[in-house]
C-alpha cells in the first residue's frame, strides 16, 4: 500500500505540473479544443491519483 501511495502521489504531482503548464499555454494561446482537453485530462489524472493516495493512506492507518 505504501508503494501504491507513493506512485500515486508522484503521478499526481506530475499531472498537476502538466495541468498548470497546459493552463498557462491555454491562457496565452487561445486554441481551446486540443489544449483544453490536455488540461482537463491532466487535472482528472491528478484528482484521481490524489484520491487513490488518500484511500490507501486511510486503509493503511
């Protein structure tokens, strides 16, 4: 469980960074359809990984 939590946190941090970068690109370059989908996918991955990490921490305690 500890390894799953660590992997999920790492993936969530990477996805969060990608979401921020995609958001910045989306802000400065108004080409919404493709960039917005990248931003939303990264945000969804980050949220899912943080949820999984939280669940594993709850059941490990």
